[in-house]
C-alpha cells in the first residue's frame, strides 16, 4: 500500500497537482467516549439556522392596502374611482357580469341621471343605457337640449342583475357607497332619478314611483341637491301611452327649468 502511494505522489508532484489530491485516509484512534442520545445532538447547522432566524430582519412590507371603503373615499377622480371598484365582487352580481358598467359623460356635468342597473346590452358593452331604453333616453336628452356627453349617466348597481330584473335592496346597498362617491366627485346641480330603485336607495323613499314622480326631493349631500324623480325609460317603452310620455316630459322640463333659473344655463 505504501509503495503504491509514494508512486502516485511522485507522479502527481511531477504534474504539479499534488496540492489537489488529499493524502490517503488514516483512521484516528479515539479514546472511549459515552454514547450521546441522538435526540440531544444539536448540529452546527441547526444552531446556525436558529441564529439566522433570530437575527434576520423581518421581510420588507409593501404599502398597506386600505380597506375598500377607505379606497373609495380616497379616490380623487372618477377615473381613480372606477379603477378602484371595477373588480368588485362584493355581491353575487359581480361573478355573473360580462363587464362592469361604471357610468359615462361629463365628469363636471350640472345634471346627473341615475338609473337602476345595467341590462344585457349594457353588460356586453360596459356602458350605461345603450339598449332600447338608452335610445329613448338619448331622445329625451335631445328634447331637453342636451347631448349625451354634456350630462352624466350611471346606475345604482354597476353589474347586471340576472334576466334584467330590478336590483334587490341588498345588491343596491353594496353599490351605494360607489354611487355616493360618484355624486361627490361630479357635484351635480340637479339629479334626475329614473325608476324606483335610485329613489329608494338614495333618498330612502319607499313610496312607488307613480306617486312620487314629478315631486321635488332633496338629497342630503353637498349641502342638499335637488332631485327630480321620473319613470325609467324601460317603463316608458312598456307603457307607451300619451299620459306616461307627458308625465316624463313634464319632469324633464322641470329639471331643465331649474337649471336655467338657478344657473342661467342648462349646460
């Protein structure tokens, strides 16, 4: 064995790599020592891991996400508000929607139209009042002297209820903080509510729209905003009688005249 080792050592010395090869293993004779139970053995690696765990600083934390309501209140523009809430899943309507329908129009409009909720066409396009009811609303706006982009249009709920049904009070309550923040950001001079849902949710009026339409109400926001309730365009299409059309036109004229008398303009 010793002769073979010296032979390889001399050869590796000649190649200049003797430092890369360890010497042959020589067992070390140790005195008798007591056997230590395995469970009491603490390895150097274990000690090192515990030391690192104690001394390592906590992981850096990113900016804390504000609670949803605080994010809504912190939104400084309609664009910020829409970005904040467009992924909302606070109620079952969010899971079934195609598109979130925030609202559209002039962000500084003097007049705000508030409907109930998106229908099928609105759900597909992500815009309020674009179906048959929307076509009628556009004609109503034109009769008032407005283009669509001169007013602001939105709904109480931002996702389509199944089968175009009326939003439930629970669904409307989930979306109400979003609508109220929209109103705070737009700061309209007058609001026209379309149908019973916005009247009930914004003003707490439980009476039917047939009894309340045409009667000025006041929304307790921004020092008090006058509200004119009228029929929803979808109702007008279903009940397309002369009486219903005259009633709606009277309500819209009242809102237009209020703007003219208090601001000197309807725009």
